[in-house]
C-alpha cells in the first residue's frame, strides 16, 4: 500500500484562512489581555475591599485596635528602600 503525499505550494498554504496573520495575532493578544485583566480584578478587588475596611478610620485606629506587639514590631522593623 503506497502513501501518496501531495506537496502543496507554499503560496497556497500561506493564503489559507486561519493562518497566523496580524489580525489573528492581535485578536489572540486582546483576548489574553482581557482574560488576565479579569483575573486580576477577581484577585485584587476583594483584597482592596479588605484593606479599605481595615484602614477605614486610619492607621492610628488600626494600631489602637491591634495588640501592642504590632506597634513594637512595626517600630523595630528596618525600612528597606
């Protein structure tokens, strides 16, 4: 049984629909960017809500409500620039 392989011309392969063109690459990139932005929003929106609620009355209120050891830990922690 012989296998017949037909070599299509390169021009024909390049002109077939669905090949990597500028438009298909741009649409793929757009879909990836939109999905990554959506995932980032799902991650950071609840995180921002928690921090906004925690510091609603300011940082001094946070220190008053927390244990005294938090203030000591913040005071002795070296700043990294």
